[in-house]
C-alpha cells in the first residue's frame, strides 16, 4: 500500500503506467521513489525489497550517500577513468559504478545494505578469493569486481614503489592487494577474474567513496606483447554484459638517469642477492667473508657487466640487426604488422624489441652470448642469478624509448604519462599532484603522504615489501658521480644512451634532466 501511495502521489507517470499495465516503466518508477517511500514508512513491503534496482535509481543513491557530482570531474575538467559513460543517445552520463562491475541481481534493499554495511569501514579492504589454479573460473561473471584505472608499468628501479604508495595515499584511491600484481608478466594464463581479485571490490568503493584503484608492475614495460595484451584484455572484458566503457587503464611510466637506474638494478637484482646467497652457503661451512671479498672473487663488477652489454647493444641497435630480429619475431602478430607498415611509410624509426638483442643461451655456464668472454676469463665468478632477464638488460632497460614507442602506438597519447624520477625525488608532492591530475582525481595535498618517506630503497629485497625511508634521512640513491665505473666507460655509456633519451623526450613531450 505504501508503495502505491508513493507512486501515485510522487510520480504521476507511474500511475498511468499502472493503468496501461506497462511493467517496465512501473519498475523504474518504483525504484526511483522507493527511498522516498522508505522514509515515509518503516513498514516496507516484500515487494519493494525485492524490486530490481535500475541504473538510474542506483546512481541516485550513490549521489545521495557516497559521491558528489564534483567527484566525477576534477578541477581541470578531467573525468577519472571509467566514470564517464555515453548513453545510447550519445549524451555523456556518469556510469553507475565507474570501474566496478555491478553486483549481480541488485535490488533496492541489498544496494542500500551494501552502502550501510560499509559505512564505518576501517581502511581494510576486502579482496575476492579466486583460486589461480581454477582455470575455468567463469570470466563472464565479474560482478562485484573492479578494474584498475591506472597501471604503473615501469621502469624497474625508478621509484615505482614510492609513486604507487603516494598515489594510494589519496583518499579516493584504493590499494591493490600487492603493489605488484604482475598478472600480464607472470600470471597471464590465469583468468581475468583472478586478476581482478587482486583489487578491492565494489563494496569497498561504495563504503569509501573511492574513485579508482591501480597497480604497479615494472615488469610490464619492457615487453611489447604485454603492451598489446593489457589493452586487449581490459577491453575484451569491458562489457561482460554490463556495458562498461571500452577503455584501458591509464598508463604511467617513470624514467630515471639511465646510469643510476642501471646501477640500482645491478645492486638489487645481481650483487646484493648473490652476496646473500653465497654468504649463506659459506656460513654453513663456517666461513666468513666480507662483501668486498665476494665482489673481488665471485661477482662481476658493474663496469664489467656494462661493458659486455654495451658491446652487444651497439652491435644490435647501431646496425639493422635489432630491427630485423624484431620483425622476425612479430611478423606473425596481427596487431603488430600494420604498425610496422605505417611507421615505415611515415619514415619513423622502426620498432625494436630489445629482448631480441641478447641472443640465446650458449651453454650451461654461459646463459647469454654477451657474457661469453667474461665467463671464460673469470670462471670462478657467477653470472646465473634468479632474475637473469633483468641483469642481462641492465643498460637496455634504461633505453626507455624502445619499449615505450610500442606503448605509444597502442594507447591514446593523452592516456600515457611520463614521470621523471628526479622530479619525484626533489619536488615530490607536486610531482605526485600532477600524476593525480592526469588521473582525473580531485585536487589533494600530498605533502603529508609523501613526507612519510621513500619506498624500496637500496638494499631492500622483495618487490611487495617496500621499505620505507624517511625523506630527510641520508638520500638513499647514490649520486651518479659515486657509481663505480671508469670515466671512459661512463662517457661511452652516456654517449650511447643520449640519442635514446632524446627520442623519449620527443615521444612523450616531456624532458627530464638527463
Ligand atoms: N621518492 C623517490 N624519488 C626518487 N627515487 C626514489 C624514491 N623512492 C625510492 N626511490 C628509489 O627508487 C629505486 C626503487 O625503485 P622501484 O621501487 O621502482 O624498484 S622495483 O623495480 O619496484 O624493485 C631505489 O633506488 P636505489 O636506492 O638507487 O636502488 C629507491 O631509492
């Protein structure tokens, strides 16, 4: 009775609908007025509780309880990813749940409950529980799950952990289960459902009023196939029966002084874990050596490794070898061939997959051609480490433009953003603010968040357990001048990387101080 009272008094069209038996309009009307009705009577009927909630009504609730219109368009007129939605008549409207798939069979009552239940959340977000081994998980049902709105793709050792921690410090950004989900790099055989289970759920968005979540996996950037797969999968699953906008997340990349990045990677991916491992083995035999001893006897120096790699890269990139090998690898990729062709016609630099430069395994002892001489000259030194692909490309991963040229081919230019590590270091809060503006987030003062410190500094090992270092403690990263490399080799290195830096600045329209 109370429902009918509401309809007849508040929505005259519904009365007409009832008379003509037009059930569709009636349902809509019921949903729209149900909150008015519920405030008028505490005795709601079962009929109302079970009525399906229309998108329009759901949005109305959201705006009354969780969001404000101004959340959906920031001070620069930017809309956070996935919140903009064009309806059938091509008018822009806000999508009901932005990056999230609507909970299944949502009714007026359980929608209200979702919001109410979570009103007093305590920053602990829930993540769905999807077993990665369960390959048949039904990707058609992604209800309740939410997509990342940004992905920090790299480069490794440029400050990705810090930038991620700073961004999730924004009150409207929720963290992923781990900073580094690595889905497209190490788990791409898993379902999309598994990937999304690494992000907070629709309930968490509703309870906190968040606008987005995201992740940071520096293993994505170097690989052209990941550049393609990420966009392709996100768009394929965009609709999943719910007509979400067919968009990809925004892509963020950080560049850092190339030599400093190489040195950070040398320490983190090679020297430190290797010393740790060798020392553990020696300790079992009651032997103790200091770091210097290991550096002298068991570990290749930074200088030696840079020299070996530079040799291979010159051979590959200063000739047409890299181009030819890349073409060979990608000539069967449907998505890549037209890009090659178009660039050729426009006279643009050919795309290169730098991984093709390093060649195959030579033997058990020599995992890559570039180290042949080194391993023969110093047989007691060790080159095989667990993250060998990172070590083999210590210089290569500082040639940021090579992979990014692929990403820029595959994503709209205004959905990609380059951060300079040096700006992140010296003008931290401002730099994070600019990234936040790019993401369409409402303006927020990051000073308190960024002053907590630097993450994943120096000797920290483990991508998912960032160490935090106060910003005012001694600056973590060594200045380029204290990197153990001869002046001659440093000059060679710098001369080699310079044209690639320039290409990067031109590509991105942004110049860093190196
Ligand atoms: N705020 C800020 N500004 C500039 N630089 C910073 C910042 N925070 C961390 N760092 C330095 O970044 C290095 C770690 O980078 P990542 O977190 O991307 O590493 S990882 O690839 O995820 O392991 C690591 O470099 P090194 O210390 O030289 O190894 C950090 O010291």
